[in-house]
C-alpha cells in the first residue's frame, strides 16, 4: 500500500512530466475505477489541462482548469506515462491521451483504486474524516495531547488511523515508533508530552527522508518509467532481522491485524 512518501513521489514525478498538458481523449477499460458515469467523466475532463498537483493524506489531487481529479491508489494503483506504441497491459484500466502524444495510463492489478471528480470549492466527503497533514502546524503537541488523551488503542493502531494523522501506513508507523523508542502496544493515552514532541519530529523526518529517497530513485529510472512510487527504502525495523542499535532480534507481532516489527530491548512498553 503506497504511503504518503510514495504518493508524494508519484505526484512530483507526474508533475515534472505532464504539467500543463491537455487531456485530448480518455478511454475507460474498467468502469468501477471511475466514480462518475463514463460520459460525465469524459465531458468534464477532455480539453482540461493538468495545472497543479496536490496531495491530501494518500489522495492525489490533479487540479485541472475547472475541476479537480481525485485519485486514490489503494493497494496497487500505479501511473505510467507511455508512448501509444507500447501495447496495453491487461491491468491498464484508464487511459488519458495527452496533448504531447503520450498516454497517462492508470494501472491497477487489484482494481481497488478509485478516481472521482470534485469541484474546486467542494469540501470532499472523504477528506472530512482525515486528520492533519504531518507537515502542517495543525499536527502539534496540543493536538496530540487532546487526541491521545482519549485514545486507549495501541499507538501503532492510532498512527495507522487516518483520522489521527493523514498519510502514515504500516511501514512508516513501525519506523516512527522505533525512532521514538516506544513499544507499538503502548496505549495512546500513555504517551507523555516528551514522547509527543519526538513523535511529531520523527514522523516529519522519516517521511521527509523517504520522499527524498523516492525522488532520487525515480530520477534514476529510464524515460519509460512506471511511476509506481515503490522504491528502495532504508528501513530500521520494518521487515528487518536485527535491531540496528542493539543487534537484538527484531520481534514481529500483529497489532490490529497488521504485521508489526519492533525491538523489545530498545522500545519501551508504557502503561
Ligand atoms: Zn534494539
């Protein structure tokens, strides 16, 4: 599942490749990906240009001239920018024909991804339940104190809850908790103010580093790149064998059904 850094990488890459290009035609090969009726979707998008590229949580927002296309990659969604001569894959579901002759293809093996059009002024329903962006000043100690004081779930589950903070998934939740030396099963309301400060700081640092790594990897691809947003990450605990600090074996448990990696020696279980 792409997390915030992967989504940001996809966005940045697309921005560098298709900014200001016009959509001259659209083909929808698997209709459930698109929320609108096919006719409406085409009518509203054909003739529009990709003007701006924004992100909210794990949602991509393509701001066109008069409308915004919202795209969620869910499990396996990917974008490819390809020449029309490249044969379609059976997992290409939506094709945008661009004014430079290339195609932007939405590819999704699992078909869980979704696209929807919103008016620029709209407050999109899906965004109402999203917590603050990790880089925004709304993600503050005061905010965390207020939110965590009434949450008794394990901190790992809280980090995955998009209503607490937007964009964090399973990989980075493990990495953040390792960085702040907190055991993933620690109840949210057991974090003290110092923990919250470090949580905010490390969340930003880790995401920033991952975005940078993504950019670096993407730039090293060839021009026929698939904009997958998957790249080699330097991880400390997630799917790792040994703790980089103390050399102990990394423990794997399930928290809220999600595979969770941590070091029993370095991460404190607070209660
Ligand atoms: Zn350790």
